[in-house]
């Protein structure tokens, strides 16, 4: 399902960035790509194999996922605290 969502998002992005016939390519009227909107591709390993898959997402989504992972790690009891109980 994720590849389908990515394909739809990619098609929409291409449709928005394609110049119209009345507008020459490279004109000043085109909106510059914001750093948070830039698509970044990364290789991620697949559990149980040595193969990797390429995952492409907007930078803002990568940042949001990283922030969420950090929040979850900090919310775990005993992680990063000085009063952790032995054995955990």
C-alpha cells in the first residue's frame, strides 16, 4: 500500500512541477522547492536478508519520524535516567 501512496504523491508532484505551455521552463514564476519539501531517498535494510530497499519521502516526513522515534525513546522508563532499576 505504501508504494501506491508514494506513486500517487510522486505523480501529483510531477503534475505540479511541469511547466504549462504558456510558461517557458525556468521562468521566475516557478515556485522554488523548499528544503522541507525536497524528496530524500535512503536505503533501509530488510529484516532477515542482506538486501536493502530504497525509501523516498519528503524531508519533513523524515524529520517528523525521527522526532517521534526520539520522543518514544525518551518516554521509556529507565532509559537515560540515573535511577534505573537493575535488571531492566
